[in-house]
C-alpha cells in the first residue's frame, strides 16, 4: 500500500500589500477561497506520481481541488474538509502593518506555541489528522495507491501521524508547490 502526500500547486494569492493583523483575517479568508494560479502547472514528477496512483483525495479548499483537477480529475474520489489546511490564528491589532507572508509566519509560530484565536488549535489539528489518516489508510487498503493533494503544514502533520502508525516515508513530504512524499506500508 502507498499513500502520497502532495502539496497543491501555486494558488492565486491575494494582494501581498502590507496590512494590519486585524485585516490579515480577511486576507486568510480570501486566500482560502482562492483557486489555483492559472500559470501553475503540475510538474512532470507530480504527473508521473498521479499516473501511478489509483485514487486522488483532496481537501475541500479550491487550491486543492483545482490542483487535483489539473493532475487527473477522473481519479478524484473524495473531497473533504477533514483534509483542509490547519487554520491560522489572527489578532485584532491595528498596528504594525506587515506583509501577509510575515503575518502568516508570525501567527503560525504562535499557533505552534498554543495561540489559536479564531482557528483550531494545534492539538485540534493533530486530532483531526488522526482521523484523516484513518480515512487515507482505509482508502489505501481499498485502492492500493492513493495521492492526497493537500497543504504544506497539514501534510507535515499527516506525515508525522502516518510514521507514528508504522508507515515508512520522509519526515517532511515537501513544502514547495507540487512537491510530495511517499509513504509505504
């Protein structure tokens, strides 16, 4: 059995102009609603990976679904929010103004240390990943080779859970768009 955790393609990112932390929450909503950048095409390696699989699973976020469709829409068997990216917390601060990329890093670090205003906690994301891995394992049992088109942070959480359950694969499945890690049992 094989489960591949593949990161989605480059999304159609909202403006990267500086904004306040309170405005960042709207930016996160806009990012989660955005689909795949039209210029982001799957790599040859990602296409070969999907060619070798029997089923594709996506989160229900547009960037995951669009990426799955770009890889092979006929192989998509499941789209579910249990596979969505781990939430980003926010704050209601009006100063300073920073780029959304800096806010994302800042709030992700705070999230790892327990801050989770307006999002699920790290502990909740890990618990959700336990359930998501159970779904992926059941699908791998049925389809033998499954590709999950997921997200940077959540793929790492899933990778940790797969390895904890005895699957063999990299600790980090890849953080670049279209990168992936393969887990075997």
